[in-house]
């Protein structure tokens, strides 16, 4: 009887300054990127790299134990070695790009703020139009506070949200996913 969890070893293809890890998933070739300097770390894992799909993204992981708990290792965590209270964030939101220039260790708050978001028609999270009052609202919820103000123009509301997020140290690095 064939065991499905026995996968072919991944193929590693060197490109210009980075390495492509070829992962076969659902009969399709998927490419994950790492830096050349991290190739030895990625190859040190005995089993094949796989894909974990979430609602919004795809991440690279490996099963290290086939026990009832299925212990896994995420490629990004292996490369970045974050502290216990930190998460690894992909700056551009692409879970297949595991080059160090795209990875950073962050708190849960920063990681959550950097998710792909759908937004109001304004195109910016936290800014929406109140048609019945002919105003624009700027709203950011934060634990222990936040921002809720009204403005005459969309630009004023967007500026208020941006300034508030910068003042609390939350970078705005990813655009909205909603199309106008």
C-alpha cells in the first residue's frame, strides 16, 4: 500500500542571488523563494516542504513528526528564529517569498495590522463615507483606545488614519485588496 505522506524530495534551483524550492502540490508546481545563504538551513530538514493554505495566503511548512499532534515547522520561522512571543511577518504578504528581505519578526499587533484587508469604497482600511451626513469617517480600533473622527473630505480622513497608525508604531505596508 502506497503511503501518501511520503513525498519526493524538493528540488532546489539556484537563481541570481536566491534559491527556488520546487514544491509539488495538487499536481501543480509551486515555487518558494529563499536566499542563497539559507539553502543549507532549508535542506537540513529531512522531509519534503509542503504548502499550508489559509483563507488569504499560502505558506511553506514541513511535517517533522507523524504523531497524533503532527508537529510541523514553518520555513519562515526556521529561517528567522523568532522569540516565543513574536511572529514572522511576510512584508509583501506573499507566503511563498521567504527571502530575508521580505521577512521580519514582529508582535501579534503588527502582524495583524499587516494582513490583507478588504476595505470600504475609499480604498483604505478605516476610512469610509457616511452618505446620510455627507462626511468621511476615520476609524481605527485598538485595545485601550483608538480613533473615531469625522471629516469633510476623504483625503483628510485618510491622513488622520495614517498619522494615527504611525503614532502608535503600526506600519502601513500593504494596500487594500478591494477594487474600486
